């Protein structure tokens, strides 16, 4: 049996690409690699390491908002090499004016939680030292 493959891409549905694209462009410090209207939806995609992160907006999208307590996505986490890198990200989020929960340490690692313009839960995570 082959090893289960790694994650190649993640797609998040947002309410307003005009608001979310600049926010993610600033966060990722990168321009999107794709901006395409497929008909059923428009999507904008960034290459983040070896993973593609896409934002989708549907013309008939629902406006009930993100809630991690609903079945589906809880949060999306991005890897940091160590706690020092996580501390740098905490400072960068502050410089960008992005509210966050501060670094929380646990036995399995350290996390820094924040939210995008649609309240989607995001996290920067470092393994334990």
C-alpha cells in the first residue's frame, strides 16, 4: 500500500474577493499565481511552499459566515520551523494590524491563531522545541 499523499491544495470560500485578495497578498508577501473565472465560481490561488492556497467566490454564495463549530473546516494551519519563527510572525501580524490570540504553547507545539476578513480561522504552528 502506498503512503497517503500530501496535501496539494486548499480552497477557502470567501464572500468578497476584492477584500480578501489584497489581505492574503499582503499576508503571503506574494502575488497570486492564478486568477480565473471558471463560470460557476472565480478563484484566486497562491503558491505557499509546496501547497496551493486558493480563494473561491461563488456568484450565489451564502452570507451566513464562517463558524468552526459547523461541520467542515475548523482552521487552516501553516508550518513554522520553530518558536523563534513563530515569534517573528507574531510581530509581523502586529505590524499588519492583524489581531491574533498571541502564541499559545502546548506539549505538542506552539500556535498563533488569527482570522481572515471572513472570520476564517487561520494558525501559524511550530513543533515543540
